[in-house]
């Protein structure tokens, strides 16, 4: 039976204590902290991170599809999943799709992936979702919304959680929205959304799937249901449906540490649930927004064989608190910062970036067939191409070599106060990859004072340049964040 | 090497503007001033010039010079080779003389940098917009961090070692009427200056200046028609490498291979066996203090990893065994890119003729000028040796 074969998650390293919001704007603050994507992150890069966690040591070349879900796609016109497929090093003969605009885009994409696999159109499909919505400045949504992502592989073999049933409700209520021109989330009164949207729709959807499957609330090990609003309303809804507190995937950890992550929120809760799930567990999973998708999942013995993921637990644990609120204003380009007295950045040359896309998006270098030299050329003139071996000068005699999944060590570094960057100083490292190769990269997610020669680094997919609506994605180094 | 330039070309006239932030002067002003001084020095005018070679980084074509000088339909060629553009112009002119095509040529180097509204150089991003966000101070700072790490020098000691280099250059620049920065500094002032790129501070970085310099070259057989004390070119070497220091783990980031190779070739061309003993003085590319330190080793003036001993001993002071940057160097004389190579030779020329005033060294016979354009792992270098 089709189901989930692997899962992964991503929470940005940076968090902001909600006291900084009331400190900046006055008024009161909710307890806890929320995650904040760095200036070089967006929903696409966070989804790639979650997908990398989900893949682990699996070969992305064996996946047959990639679905990306987000209400904060970096593009209004331009499909993002092909960019992600390059970053993840997937094949070209795959099914790609972006699911946007709905707060349940995550569960919609998962349901579509299940149907695609069941129909035999694809063997295994990666579904990756991420969001980084913005509440109006100084408002409560600014405190409640967080940034993050999750990812699942849907397939038929080695399934860890069979998806036994999917039940969907379509419901029209314009509770929260963003028009073509809105930057910040707009919403109607939360009480009406709760009373006429969230509560009745999820009640109808959950009751519906239980009826359809002949199950009762007591048969469910864990109900994983998102809470777009007050977490207390969430508990009441599920209690009224007959679920005991032990059966409910608690929403407080997300609220206190991450915030509400849009269409990735329910999937991130599902990752938390799967991290501790046991064979035989029955999971009810729901994503909501303009209706709901509910799924019944049966956890199998395979879950015990799944390699450990960074998942939610490790991402929650490794973090960096922001020292000042206005970092958010800088990182999201919400205020006009005085331009550095440095040369203005040039416009992106899309043709030049396109022809080196395998070097840039997939981080491929070369391995020389003659001398074995592993090399990457992030050069002064251009990133790539490599035509002549840096070591033995052989011409065009290479195999492609991917650096994205390799770790390295800092050979030398600087913290450059002069280079224009959104979060100075600009930390730059020359890294020696453990398995061969050396190259310069920007260092992200770092404490500048802690950068040292010999420090371990890994690669992370980031935005490197934004210009005239075009995002230039590339890889940066970051200090190794996790043990696995 | 099948041929050598040694003693086949003479320098009989030179000029150099005041270097600095010339808000009231355009490139044309600077070019006219430098060339006029060179003409007067050689006792000639434009009619005597057979060809002109121009070194500059940011202007287009030979007309950048022919236009302000109103040159009367001469072959004028612009050359660009990063920070070695000035030396490249000299090289082209010298080769034209040695080939016997012309008997007198004019070489000009200039740069007008202070119209950008910022310090530093105009942007040089890579084509794919994927270059790491580091400035030139940043990539040389990485060299300093690596040098300290490799030789077990504590960060404070390293900062002090570098500070001594800047203090020396400031002392020399103070004595020079044409230098950009005329201010004596203490080691403490250098060490406590604001950080530009860790560990380099403000006074570890050279000036960003406007300026122009010019040279009149001729064949040796007619040299004394112009001046009784011509200076002769002994070596002219350029070196560009494969830019693989950032790709291959065998690069140590504590030396510049292109400098080593250019120096080796220049010593061979000039017949220098022991540079520390035979070279009387040097003007090297001290874009940053660490660059001068490493260059002392690359040129064979100091033993590998031991430049600190020479810095501490004052070897490179005006009264030391091997004075370096007698005119203040890029650090204090300033660094208008295309002008720098010819400016360096201007100082060596004055010293060899005994015209260096308060900076005058005792009986120099052989001077070396070194330029380096680009990052330590992929620069373009030049070494020029002149003597009497």
C-alpha cells in the first residue's frame, strides 16, 4: 500500500524571543519564541533543507517526482520545483508540481502524491513544503507566525506509514488571505474563523473519515491536527470529537519554539509524531484551510529501520537567538537601509547562470579521469566551467563530482567588515573538502567570532543574490549544525 | 629564455604627479602633469616620441592619453594587466625599443579612482554573480590568518609584526613631498585602528589614490644625448598563473607563487645570484601589510617563515640593509592602479641618480619593483629591475 517511506524537517537556526516584539513596538507579547529564516533563506531553500533531511543517504536519482508546497513561493510566475530538483540532484524525467496559495497546500500535495503513486504514474515522489508568511508589523500575527518546512517521500516500497484513507472537504470562507499585492497576511475576525471555519470544517472532515473507515476516536493513536489560531481551540475541537489528551499531537511545542508555519505546519507536526511513532500506531493527520484534508495512516515495522533524521527534535534543539528585533526588518528588506559605499552589485546574467546551472544549483565539480584530482571552480571570472584539469592539465577528461553532500574544513577565513552584506561582517571561508577539492564560499548561520581555521563545515542551499525579481540560488558553507 | 632585456633599454626621463585625492583634477590633468615632467626631465617634447604605451585599469583605448596630450597621430596603445598595468606599459615600450622599431617611446600609467563616491575599486563581480562576498582586504586578511596559523604566531604578535611594516612605510612617506599620506604613526595607532577585515585594520591597507606617472625610454646608444645619468633596465618579467590556489590543497596561502616565479625569472635575466645581497632597494606591492611581509619571502629577501626577524631587525628601513618602500610604497605614496608600476620605477630612478632628497640611500646600484594584481591565490605579478 502507498504511504510515507521517509520524512524530514527544517527549522531555521535563528529564533526570536517574542519579548523583542513588545520591546520594539510596545504592547504585549505572547510567551516563547519563533523561528526566523535568515536573509539568505526562503521557502524554496527551506523546502530543499527538509528534503535533504528526508533523503538522508538515499539516492535522489531514484525519485520520480517532486512536489513543492508553499503559500510564499519566491515566484508568482515561475515553477520552483525544477530549481529544487537541480539542488537535490534529481533526474529530468520526473513529475514536478508546485502547490501554492492554500494554507493546506502541504496536505493537498501529499494527497496528490499518494494518488500519483497509486495510479502508477510515479514510483516514489518527494513532497516538500515550507512557508515564511509575514504578519503585519507590530501586530500579533508577526509574533505568532514562524518559518519552517517539512518533507516526505511517498512510495509503495519500504513504507513506514501506510496511508489507508484520504478524505477532503472543500469549504468557502475567506478567513485569511493575501491578494496579488499584499505582503502581510490579512484576516477576518478570529472568532468567526474559529466558529464558522476551523471548528465545523475539521469536525466534519474528521468525523467523515472515521465514518468512512469504520474507525472510532479510540482507535487512533495520535491525532495530528494543525491549529491556525489559538492552540486552546485546537484542544477543545479534538476533545469534543472524543480524543483524550494523550491521543493529541500537542501544539504547544510548535507555538513556543517555532510559530505557525503556514502550509508546512501540520506536516511539521506529523514529522514530530513520526519521530516517536511505533509499529502498529494509527495516525490521523489533518491539514486545514478553505476546507480540510484528513488522512488515516498505519505505522509499519519499517519505521524501526528508518535511519535517524534531524527531524523536528534536532532542529528545535540547535538554535541561535536574535539579539535585536530590527534584524527582521533588514533580513526581509522591509526598511530602506543606507547603501554601503561599495560598488553596486551587477544585474544577474541569466544566460551565464543558466549555462553553469549544474555547477551552481547542483554544486557539481569535476574529478579528473587521468589524475583523480577533485576540483570545483568558484572563480573570479565565473563559477565553472572546468575544461582543463587544475592538477594535470588534461583536456575535457572528467567525470562529474557532486560537492553538495560533502563536508569540509576551514583552511582560512576572514570576517570582512567592508564587503556589503545584509548581516555584517561578511564571513568568507576557503574550505578543504574532506574527500578532495578546495573552494571559497560564503559562510552562513555562523557566529563571526567563532569562525576558526580547522572548523568543520557543510553545504547549504541559499539565496545569494536577488535582483529585478530574479533569485540567484547557490550553495554556502555553514558550521556543521548536527552530528548526523 | 632565448632573449634578455638587460641593458638594451635606457630610461632618460621620468615624471610623477602628486598622488592623492585630487577632487579638483581629472585624468587629463594628471596625465599632462606627469608627461610634462618626463619631457622636461629628458629635455624633449612630443615630436621626439615614436610611440606611446599606456597602462590603466579602467579607461578605454590609447586615446585616454592621446586626447589630453593632443598627440599628433602617433601609435598609442593601452595595456591592462591588473595592478601590473604600469609595468606592462613599460614592458611594451622597452620591447619596442629593443626590437629597434622606435628609438624613443613614452610610457604612461594613470588612474583616476576618486570619482566613485567610495573608497576602494569599482566592482569586479564574476559573470555568474556567485562570487563570495569578500573585498580585497578580505582575501589578504585570509592570508594573514593563515600565515599566523602556519608559523604559530599569536594574533597579537602577528598584528604587531604587520604594524611595524606600516609604521616604516608611513615614516618614509612622511619624507616624500609627492606621497598621498603624510603622517607618522606609532605601532599602537596601527594596532588599534578599526578592523577592515579581520585581522587587517585601517592602517594595514594602502591608500586609494589618483595619480599618473610617465617614463621616456630610448635605446642605450643615444641615451646620453638626453641625460648624463640614464638608468638601464635589467629585467622585465610578468607572470600569470593558472588560478588554482583556490582549488588545490597544495597551495599554502602563505606565499604567492606568481611572485616567486616572476622574481626568479627577473633575477636570471638581470644576472642576480643573491638578491638579499645584490639588490640595493625595492618598491614592492604592499597593497596590505601582510602582502609586503610575504613578498619579502617570495623575492628571496627573507627566509621562508622568517620575515618577522627581518622586520624586527629593521632590515627594510631606510637605514637598513635592504630598504623597502623608500618612497612610502602603495601604503603611503598611494595606489592609483595603472600609475603604481611606473611610480615605483620613478623612485628607483631618482635614487639611482642621487635625486631622492631626504630619502636618498647611499650609493644604490640595483633597484627592484614588484607589482601584484588580484588575489594571493590567483594574481598577476611583475618584477622589474633597473640599475645604473
